[in-house]
């Protein structure tokens, strides 16, 4: 009996290594697709694409949001901070965006681990979010606009909420990182949403 248990444990370990290896290969492929994707921007959109680039350029130059005018703070600056961060660390925008989406896929997979015991199911959850069709669209991926970080941000928020719920009876130190991440990402997504609301109010006037 002990021999059988050892063999089963050995098989499970090998299966886990195999799944992790395939997941790593798929992750690298997805990151490559992000890197090779064709990104576009509409610099005629003075209250959209152009404005975020303007914010980002001022942030990189250490001028906060630049000269005060009618467009100042008409949109949230979360996406501009994302662009400025990519510039500061000298990382291509495509790779930073890809990394952000991969992080969201990892977190949503880890969040359901307490109730999903099979590694194969966790693998399919990860791959589903990693290659989600919305991640290949122009409006929510390849356009250099705030929509590009909305989807992964929402996924991370959902992941944090699920992780906290499924770990609610565990030690505080177990769920504290999820609370911290939730507060951080929720702040960013709320800035984006508030920017959209203000923009719509201006259009309706």
C-alpha cells in the first residue's frame, strides 16, 4: 500500500511539472503576441488618446499634469501613470501591458485554488483568461488608450474579492496581501471610471 501511495504521489508531481511547463510555454507565446501586436493611437482625439499621452509626457518630465487648462483632470491619470511607468523603467509598452494581463490571469487562477483542487482545471482557467478573445481586440488591447488596462484591472478586483471570500476563515496574514492589492487596483480603476463619467457629463451639456 505504501508503495502504491508513493507511486501516485510521484505521478501527481510529474503531472504538476508537466502542467507548469505547458503553462510557462503558453505564457511566453502570449507575451510574444503582445510584443508583436500592432498598436495604434488617435492623436486627433484631444480628450482621449492625445490627452493621456500629454499627461504621460508631463509626468515623465516631472511637470505633473502640465499647464492648467480646461483639459486638466478631465480624465483620470491612472493610464498615464501606466505609460509613464513603462517609460521610466525602459520597458516596451507592449511587454508591460502583457505582463499586467498575465498577472491578472495568475491572480484569478490563484483566487479559486481553495475550491478547485485539480491542477488541470486550474490550468484551463489560467489559459482561458490568458487567451481571452477580448485581449485581441483593438478597443481593449491594441489601442493605446485607457481601455487597455480596464479589463485586467477588473479581473484583478474580482480575483481579490474571490480570494478574500474563499479564505475568510484563514489567518489574517493569508488574506492581507489580497486586501492590499484590492485597495490599490480599485483606486486605479475608480479613477478611470470617474474620468469616463465626467467626460459623458461634458458631452451631455
